[in-house]
C-alpha cells in the first residue's frame, strides 16, 4: 500500500489572487508553536492605534510570512522590538508628522530612526540613565529590516521605491559592545552560600520547603556555575545527557548548541562508590549526582507532558492562567522570573551593597575566569567552554585577575632587563643587576624571594652571595611590592614608628625618616585606598610575625 502525504487544509490562510497564492494571517491575534518553547502568541491589536492600521497589518502579515524562516520564539522577540519603532513614530506624531502606511517608510526615515535610537535613555531596570546599548539598537534595526524586507518580497507594489537600507549601520558592533562581567570572589561566595542553603533544604529538609520551580532554578544555577555551559543547552538537557567516560573517575555531560547544531562534551568528576558515601552525606557531591536527582524529581510529571517533551529534564507544571496544570518545559522567560524570586528570597547583595543581579549568562565568564585563575592555561579554558578559537575565549570570556596582570607586567619588566641589562627607567643596575633568570621569576612570584619588608627581583650579588640588607631595599631599584606584601610592609612601618622614642633624633632623620616618607609618598599611593587601609589596620591589630615583638 502506498504511503501518501497527509493532506493539509490551507483554506483559512490561502487565497487565490491573479493566479498567485496569497498566504494571509488568520487575524490580528494568532499563535505559532515553537518546538522548544511551546506555543507563542502574537497580538498586533495594540499596533493599530493612531491610525496605523495599514502599517500594523503589514507587520502582522510579515510576521506570519516569516514563520517558516524563523522560529516562533525568535519572531516574538522581533515583534517586541517593533515597539521601539512605534515609539519613534509616536515622537514624530507629536511633532506633527504622521507615518501611518507602509509606503511612507523610506531610506531617510530609517536613517532618522537610527539617529533617534542613539539618543534614547533607559528609564527602568538597574541601567536607568544610560543610553540604549549598541546590541539593543542593532536588534531593533534587524527586526524592523526583517519585516520590511519580507514585505518587499511579497507585496513590492505597496512598498516605497525609496526604501533601501544602510549597508552597515553598526560597524565594529562586537568590539564596542561590553562583554558580560564575571562575579567577584565575594559575590560568588554569597551565591554559593545561597545555593548550598537551598540544597540542604531540598535534600535534608532544613528550613521551609521550596516550590517546584525554585528546585529547578537552583539546579540550573548550580549546573551553570559548575560547568560554564550556557543557559539554553542546560534547559535542553535530556535524561540521557550523562554518558560513561573512558576514565572510571569521570563522566561525560553531552549538551547540544542549537545555533551551531554542535555537540559539546564536558568531562566532570564522577561520584565515589555509593557504599563509601551513603552514610556520610545526603547532599550530592558531584554534578552527576545532582543531575540524577533532578531526573528523579521531574519523573513524576514527565508522564503528563507532551510526548515531545518527556525526554527533557527541566519540566514543570503550570500554576496560573491557561497554563495551570499543564506540564511543559522550563522556558528562558520562566527561568528569568524564577531567578528573580531566588534573589529576593536570599536578599543577595553585590560588592556595592546593591541587590545582586543574578544572571545565568554571567556565570559562564565567572566559571572561565575562575578556571583561568587556578590554571593560568587559556587553552584549557577554551576546551572547557567549547570554543573553536582561543581568541574568542580571551576576548569575550576571560577576565585576567589582578594577580595575573601584575605577574605579566613583572615578567615583561624582567624580559626588558634581560635584553638591555637596564631597568625600565633606564638606570644601570649594580649588585643585583636586574637580570632575572626564567627560573627565578617563578620563585619571586611564589614568595621565594621575599624580604623582611617586601620582595626582591634578584637578591644575588656578583659573587653569588645573598643580599641581606633589607633597610637599603627602599633605595634599591630591585625592590618589588605586591598587594600581598602590604601587611608585612606596614607591620615594619608601625614597628619602626613604635621604636622612634628610643632612637636618636639625628639618626632618625638621617636613616629612618626617609623610609617612612618613601612608604607614605611613593609606595602606598600605588595601591587602592581600601587595600592600604585594610593592610594598615591589620598591621596595627595583628602585626606580621617578622615584626612582632622584635627589637630593631
């Protein structure tokens, strides 16, 4: 028996006009199904205000015609960005210029729209007072252009012949857009403490029970922070996403990147033998164990989900409106709202004392920066993030910590000295001549060349003896002070001041006063004020062991 294609009924949306099939939208409101995000609703009624019914109808028909080229979720984003163009038209109407039809949109109007967006200020969210970002402006222009080009292809007679588009209105947009900043160490610790508190609630029953949605978002944040994987691949995790690894102590987390249709394999630590750990802890200790718990947690609702969604892990049952009782996948919008509730529950604050804005997108650069801080291996970070090019990792995801910038600058200084036998300022170095062997740089950075007050670039004299005159360090070009040395330096500083009454005034002015002045005027201003204040207070309350109870 022959297998025939299913017959499609297009009577509601297809009409014959002049020998052409016209695909029309079913009305001002309609729905499209996204295979990943479910049903997406479109409502163009609000765009009909102020006599713009003709223009709104064309935008509606453009969205309908693009349904086979773009995903439904992408289309909803484009339609929302149309509101910015409508705000621009409202401004023109206030000045007496009404744009109500498609044929009134020309190249000149597009350029005026681009100029108008450059002057707009954010009036809400934590970025209020700032201008619209270049990413926002580019997406708004891209959405409008997609709709207008669609109308040019389908109804060219109704589009102005003067409608063209700038070739590249946002040159070098990627370089101008600010990259996502990682969380600081303190912010990361606060977030980890909040996650740990919720995990204890989930597994040990400590505190008030969490809602189903909060359990999902806690694991979403945990996975993102531990693996550095983007939010959408995590939301697309399936029940077989964890696979065996060739090594017995590892597991493979397999994720799919939609945009590139590429698969990323992330190696994570496997759990120990269950017999050895069952009686020691109830909170899972590995990502694999957390994943398997989440699979069990959502297994009870998986049977009520649509067949296409049952294999996914992040499932939830709707509680409000038309979604009440319906089991669906956790969407990006639901995750964003749930993260906001998570922030309010724990009252998280950033380093400035403001509410901490938790974003899954910022956890990826946080993971990358932390991994780079521990390994100092950019290639390893590239492999962990799944990037094809190491330049992408360096440009967009890795923020070098202060220690790395300091170390790189110092190594560069050592390379200059190696080739010129001079320091950066041009002075010829004697005794310790500035030549830093490569083997000595590691000793210096790790504290091997520490002195009683700071560090020395090269403590060896020409006769291979070691310089021990740390009082003369303050006049030696090889003296190096890192942020880690401030406690020891100010411990010496206050020890010196405490001994002042015992020292002859003339001897003090000749020998010790220049040291105090050098620390106050030349060294301390080179560091952040808060770090200097913290080091001074620590040195006074708890001096470094080198300068504790010792007589000069």
